[in-house]
């Protein structure tokens, strides 16, 4: 009985550390599956892409939030993706599909920081697809809100 209890405590401890601690250096944050290859990104790889920041309120948080990450248009350009549908999947296997053409230069970023700190699973990280909701009524629609997937860890071009 003691051995099983110790194993359960170890598993719980691991889960809690993943939920409340930010990813460690070198941890893969995003796996992007393309028809001919799979690309993996840790924080440093994402940070080599052009950085985008904005401040906005969200329907899921209180007060203004500052997000930092990479614009989806820049990530897709880096990967050579120009059309098709993306399947975005969260750590809990929640999944959505978005047309590549719907991403715009003034729109969504793949945020890896919120308010100056990396995000944990508990704080909607490690990645959250967010839009500058306050910048335009176009970003305050049910479609955009449903596209704002958090705990994102996988993308695939369909």
C-alpha cells in the first residue's frame, strides 16, 4: 500500500509542477505537423521569430493583459504555409480548425508570455492564441472567441 501511495504522490507532484510551473528551457511548446515534415518549437525557437506584443482585455481574465508572442502570419510564413486549414489542439485534446487565410497581420498572436511571464497550463499556457480584442469590433465575435484556444501545444496543416 505504501508503494502505491508513494507512486500516486509522485504522479500528482509531476502533474502539479506541469500545471503551475512554466516550461523549462528546451521543453517543446509546439509541434507543427505539415504534409512533408514535423516542426517542433521550444520557447527559444519561437522567440527567434519576429516578436509581437499588445495589450487587451479578454472575456476570460480581469483587467488589461499584455501578451507577447509571434504573429500567426509570421509563424505561417516561416513554415511556408500559405493556404489550407489548420487544426489547433490543446493539451486536453480540445481541437478547433481555422482557415489559414483568416489570419491577418494585425490579428492573432501565438502568445508565450502574459504580463511579462511565461504561462503555465494553469494560466492558459504554455501557448494561447489571442487576438487584440480591444482594437476592433471584428475581434469581438463568437467565432474569434471560439478560435482563442489556450493550452495550445499542437498544430497541423490539413
